[in-house]
C-alpha cells in the first residue's frame, strides 16, 4: 500500500489552548503507526525561523527529519524550503479584518456557510487560494508519513475552524479528538499568562472555545469523533491512550515506558523542548482560587454564559 494511492488517515486534535494538546502529541506519537509534528501550522509567523528549534533539539532549518520532509514535499510539487513558513494555515488575508471576512470564525455555522459562498463568488482568487492551502496540508501530511514510515497522521493545531476546512479534502480519512481539561485548570492557566483578565473573562473565553468546537463537531459524523478528558489522560494514561487507539482502529500498546525517549519533531509551545517525563494532573487551581471565584466559574459554566 502506498500513501499516494489511498486516503490519508488524518486525526485532528481540537481543544482550548491550555488543555494538554502538546502532551497528547507526545503520548499519541509513541504509537508505532502514528506520526505527528504537533501543530501542522508550523512555527508561528512572528517567530524567527533561523533560531527556532525542533523538539529534537536541532535548529528547525538543520533538523535531519525536516530536511527529509522538505525533499519529499518538493518531490510532490511544492516549492518549499526550511527558511519559509509552512503556509498551512487557512487564515487568509493581509489584515485581521480581511481574515475575518474571508476565513476566520463567525461563531455560527450558518453565517460561515453564507460567508464562504459569498466570498467564493465575489472575491477573485479566493477559491484557488483555499484549494492551495488545503493541498499544502495534504502534501505535508503525506510527506511526514512517508519520512516517518507510519500510517496515521495526527495534527494537534487545536483551532476548530480547521475542522471545517480540512473536511473538504477528498484525500483525508478524517477523525477528530476533542480534548477537554477541567475548566478551573484552564482558567488558572489563562489568568497566570494574562493577569489583566478576570475570572469571568477567562471562564467565558473557555466557554466560547468549547462552543465553537461543539458547533464544528456537529457537522462531523458521531463515529468520527472522540471526547477525551485531559485528567483521564494524565491519571490513567495507558487505558486512555488505548481507548483512542481503538477509536482509530489501531492495535493497543502494552507498555508506555519512557515516552520522551521516542524521537519527536514537535511544533507548538515551549513544552515541546522539556525533558520532564512525569505525567500528572495539574490541579494547582485548588489553591489558586477563592471560594467566591470557584462559585463564579461554576455558575458561568452551568448557565453556559458566553
């Protein structure tokens, strides 16, 4: 079987930004059939590619894995070099307004369907630009599988809008994992990184993200999506991983051993370079919030306020 002649099993992991997606990438990448680079969107546009490091420790532009991927990508028709960004994001436009008008979330499936129809009809070149972005995702996923010798590709980019656009590919056998972390842990993470935000604002941020994920999942067949709790992954790791592998039709693993000893080439946040192998639940929220703040979070979540 060759990847070129068959659909690519493409697994998309969606979650809020502080929900353990990088850890999940490392853990799922221990399976002998799963290839992942974490976030397929690659290094963020504001980062310096000359100094950006792969999770393997090498500079991105000198990483042997990415050099091999580059060769394969070019062999499949893309003109790409490691001093360029991957250009796999579907956010098109030179300004935030343009991106909002063309491809970003409108928080409503009906509005996005209407927007897509109008933009395609009245914005010259938009359809072709989107087709090119989709093709780049297809080629990079295919190249990463070829170089790794694995059969299932995992994309942990998280952004639920990618569900909408990736589903348009006739090259992908598409699956979605919805990773959810305890809202209190996420709210704490938001507030420690953005101290200007209140408990209400941070909780509403989580709610908005979850609502966006759920509305996109409403258009994904039920048998193609799986809900996973971060706390289960952290506390009962092998059982939870095997649940995911069953969902993907992959054989179970009998032993996790030291998951950080596997060779990884992960994109994403700074955790990709950490050497700590301990897997544990992060419950620092228990001593971070007052009782009043916890009641506020509980009330907002139960009311579904956004």
